C-alpha cells in the first residue's frame, strides 16, 4: 500500500473512532437533557454546540493532524457546516417525532446516523482542507 492510501486509511479510521466517541457523548447529552425535561429542539442545540467543539479540536489534532494554530476562519467553516447539518438534523427529527410519531430518542439516532457521512465529507474537503500548491506555483 502506498503512502497516500495508508494515510487516507489511517485518517478514515481515526475520524471514525473520534466520531464514535463524539456520538456517544453528544447522544448522552441529548438524552440527559430530554430526560431532564428540555424540549428536543433545545437539547439538539446543546448537543450540536458541544459536538462541534469536540469534533473540531479532536479532528484537527488527531484525524487531520494539523499542528497549526486553529484559526477563526477554520472554526467558522466548522460552524457553517454544522449549521447546515443542524438544519438537516432538525428537519429529519421534526419529521420523525411530529409526523411519524417516533419517540425523540430513536428519532435522533436515526436522524443523526443518516447525516454522519455528510459530516465527514464536509470536514475532510472543506473545514480541514489544506491547500496544496505546486512548488512552482504562487500560493
């Protein structure tokens, strides 16, 4: 296996390990808040706020191994992608809970799970994309 393929495989595996931890933490937070009587919309907002921060710092450092300082532009991209993911998640959750009458716990598991691939692609190719320039091209 060549270096690029090996790196991509390691990156993919690391992203998934961090993703599993992130999902466990964020779903636990969501479940706790709903159990405490929070409306599922507010619980979802709190879940996303925590998940964005956790995912940003863990994936920056461990998945994509960016050692440079986190910039506000980079974090802004992360927030922007998660605003889109949040809206998609909310639309799915409202559909599952209010239309299909699925309980908000199962509804969130289904909604969140269906958006995971999109989250990976957005982080890899937008948030943590490092510009690679040819040595003879201006950056």
